[in-house]
C-alpha cells in the first residue's frame, strides 16, 4: 500500500516543534542593533533554520530563533516572556489540540 506523504505544512509544524514553537504563537524580537521589542506571530520554519514570523503590519520576517521570546503564562496566570533558547533546552509536553 502507498503511505501518505507528509504535506509541506506538516513538515513546517514538526520543524517548529523542534524549537518549541507552534504556528500562531505570539513572539517578540529586537532588531540586530537593539531597540524596542517588536511583536509578531509564528508562521513557519525557514530553510536556513530561522523562524518565519509576521508582524502586526503584515510584514514577513525571518528571525533566528536564538533572538526570539515566546509569550507564556506565569504561575499566577500573568503574561511572561520566555526565551526560545531556554524552551528548546527543556523538554515540554505539548497539548494535543
């Protein structure tokens, strides 16, 4: 029997999971020279290993995952930002849905 081949979307999702992200996650980053934080949503993993994000204006950017922080909930339910590099180092059980 023929096995179904993985779709490009499935490959992108698995590549994002390798760095602890999912499509639609809210992230923030700074430009290479510093400055204020810019927020964006995760879209895909790029061929060079960076993460493809889309900012509030709709501009697509490719940001190295080492420079990203992902929005999470703290122990009391407040918003906190976690570096993706730290998230990669710990094992995390991801939800099914």
